[in-house]
C-alpha cells in the first residue's frame, strides 16, 4: 500500500474513532432527555457544532476525494458507491438541523423532547452505520487500489485543516467539550 493512501486511511479511521466518542456522548445525553431528565444542552450543541464544522467540512470531503480517485483509477471497484456523496449531504443536513435545535433548546425555546431524541438517535445511527460501511467496504477497496501502486491526491486546503478538538491544539471554543471527553474516557478506564 502506498504511504499516502495508508496515511489518509489512518487519518480517516482516527476521525471515525473520535466521532464515535462524540456519538456516545450525544446518545448518553439524549437518553437523559428521553427519560425526562435535563440534559446538558450546551454540551449537545457543542458536539453538533463540532460535527458540522470538522467532519462535514474536512473529513467527508477527504472521503469524497478518496472515492473520486478510486473511481478514476479503478471504476470496477466502485460499484454501489454512488451513495457516498448522498450520505454525506444527508448527514450534514441532519447535523445542522440538530445543532440548531440544540441551540434553540439551550436558549430556552420550547422543543418537543421526543422528536428531538428521535432526530438525534436517527443521526447517531445513520452516522455509525455510514462509518461502519466505509470501514468495511470503501477503505478495503482503497487498499486494493493502493496495493496496485495508485497514489492518492488530496487537495492541500483539505489536507492542511487541523482538527479543532482532537488535534494537537484544542480550539478554545471546544475546551468544555474536550474536558468532558477526557472525563468520559477516565470513567470508562476506571470501570
């Protein structure tokens, strides 16, 4: 496998692990909401703010580029992959709606708990399913392509964007979310 493809796939897989942590937090807070407990709406908004900033603007375009490269080099390996761009658009749209709904709830606007929980859990399940499919299918096919010596080119503007939450330096707008993630990791390791 050529190093560029291995590096990009490694970055995408790490992004998936990071997003999974956030989906776990999102699901946990939504369970509180479902049980008529008061969730941390600020945390929910922060999670969705991140999900609509980094994965939708950086991670998914990298995957779209990976698919385009695969399709150009090996169209025979891309059967059934038309759904990638459609999934990314759908995930981004539902993520923005959810972020806005959480922001409204955080500001005191009345929200329908059950529909908010249903929307959030639909988002969680669709993103988890999408990531699993990519890991098991898209990434496997990209490795096949790379094994044949094809190099992947990722646009410099997308490749140079650093993760504002899981990167080397946490952006100040994500300090609270970062602390919560550290706390959640600590809880899991002590259990």
